[in-house]
């Protein structure tokens, strides 16, 4: 997984000043790769440093061969300038757009077209301390810009803090507010909830709860029989469920002849009450007082709640996503009372709809998920089931996406059956997106420099992107630029 962070300031830096700033940055240890490449070319041609501007100017005025219009690159080089710095295993970049952002720039916010803008960013395989390193770069840039300005008007950078991190989630939530009850809720990961998710991610405790819910209560041996479990392991799982308050112990008065249930109570004493002693068992005709009392397990109210809407699975997946670096604030939960529910997550400039279900996805689920996908305009759809994902459900979603997006549209779908490799599959999908996102932010630099920076990222972050290729999502067609990609962090 690679991380991209960027900062934006409404500062005006002309392309010519950027050359000087790059020179100063080079003295501070930031080797400007594009400038260095240009210099190497000059030297090879027997020219010297002072002539680079003349050469660049000649290049920038080139026109299309058959018309008087400048080439796209020549045009871009007039309105934006950029530099790349390779430091340790990271890539830093700097883009200046003195005339503001044109339609070719990935927007961070749609409100300020036409404002001069400087964007700096870092692309890294290392998340820890990334914000600090970008901060350090911004500080060195400020110094360099002021040194280059040579005592003139000081250059100010005000890195914007108001970039919308999750504009699409905010929009969905706002339009949902009028509904009662609202279908979107912020994610909640309390300690207890986390434990529920972790415990029920294992098959045996999950099976026990399922059997208990169906029967209402169960003896230890009945549960072992139903789950086909080793008695020792079953006892361990029951103990765990008991400690979490998901199962409760109750007492059962049963016929000693055929184990027929006569009465169930919260305490043993309730069953031993004298007023019950003289009742007669319809099977063996004995008094209740001489029948046996056994401890049984029953599901608690919390267990019913955590199984409804596959809540435990939603918790479990949310926790996996936070481990992979998706902030809790970038996710919403959606439910409508059915057995499945969604996590909506916005990161890497995309909206993900992650439908989860404890059980199998059916054709009906496929319809419902497709409807929700269209309504929230999700870019990616993940179906994650503890059981299977039916062929009907798959075909329905695939046909809808292929019809809508053209062939290959179904590449936006990801199916995960069972939890065994769910973490890994999610990570691969995220890694593929992280790569696309970095590539997207570097696109203006790619256009003006003529280097294939997508290929450069692949080569440079080979290990981080090998996993992404495995996800089969790396080749998904680029998303249209209509929706504003969110800053992951600024
Ligand atoms: Zn009896």
C-alpha cells in the first residue's frame, strides 16, 4: 500500500521562480529530478546551465504541426510548472498553477477555480510520520522560496486545513437527515463491540449463537451435537460468549425419563420453589420436585442485536479497514433492518460500498445492492459474505455495471466469500486504489514532463504494488473526473 498526502496553498509562484526555488532546494538536499534531467541534457549537448531557460522557452512555444495552436504540453508548460524530488524511498512533488487550476487538474475542492495554487505532496510506502515529513518539506520550501525571492516581498504559504476529506459521505449524510429513522449512522467501535466482532469472526461461536437463537436455549451436549464440535472446544467457546454477555445461563427443569423440558428459569431457586413441587410431569407422572434441573445456555439481548443486520460482521470489517489505514471518520454504516448492511467508505478519492452479510447473498440481495450502488454512486462495490455469493446476485451486478460503464465495468466489483482471506483481499483492493490515486495526483507532472510516472511508481514501489496487481483491480479504467476526489489527509 502506498500513501499519498498533499497540501494546497493559494500562493502564486511563477514557473520561472520555480526554477530558482528548485536551485535553492537542491542546496538544502532536495535534488530536483526534472531540473537535473534537463541539465544533463544541456551538458550532453555542450550547452551550459544559463542556457536552459532559452531552451525551455523554445520548447514551450512549439505548436501543433498542422495548426497554429500550441501543443497540449506546450500549453500546460506555460500555465503550470512542477518538480519531483526523490528522497529515501519516497517521492515528493511540487506543482504550481499561478493561473489557477484548469480542467486537467485533479480537483481538491471545486470552489476555487481560477485562484493561484501551489500543491506539495509526498508518496510513500511508509505511513508512520508521513505528515511530519511533509510538514518538514513545506518548511524547507518556504525557506527556499524566500531565499529565491531575495529579500523582496516575503512568500507566504497558508496550507489549507478546510479540504473536504469526505465530501461525498458528507453529502449522503446531509440528504439522509430528513429521513426517519436515518439509514446512515457514524461508525462505532467501542471495546465491547470490537470484542463481539472478533469473537464472532470465528466459526464455532457464530454457530453456537445461531443454534441458540433458533432453539431459544440449549444444553451443552445438544450444542456440541449441532455444531459437530469437540466438547472441550465447545466449552471454551461458550465460556468466551458468556464472558462477553452474549449467552446467559438459565436453568431447565426436565423430565428424568425423556429429558422433556418442563420449565425454564433464570435461577435454580425459582425452579425449586415449594409452590411448583407438587406439579406432575405429564410424561413420567412424577412430581416436579423429583425431576432434574440442568443448566442450559440462552442467547442474550445483546446477542440478538449483534446478529441483526450482520452487525458483528460490519464491526469486524470496519476494524480491518481501520487497520489498513482508513480513518473511522471516513466511514458510515447503513442499515434498513434487513439481514445485510453496508459500510460506506470514502478514501483515495473513491466511494466504496461494502455490503456485508452473515450468510449467503441471494439474487434479492443483488437487486438491493445494485439499487443502493446507483443511489449513492459508489465507484467500487465489495460483497463480503460469511457464506457464499450466489451466481444470480453476481450476474445481476455485473450486467448492470457492464451496461452502464461499458465492458470491464464489472471490474469495479469485488467478491469475498468467507473471512479466511478477507483481510488480505481488502488490503489488495486498497493497495490497487492507493496506487491509482497517487498516479492521479502526479498526472499534471506526467503531462508536462513527458515521463510515464505511472510506470515509475510501479517500478519504484514494486513490493507495495505487487500486492495490488494480485487484486485484479489495478487495471480498472480510470474514474471520470466529475466527482471531487477527497484528500486523504492534509
Ligand atoms: Zn417426567
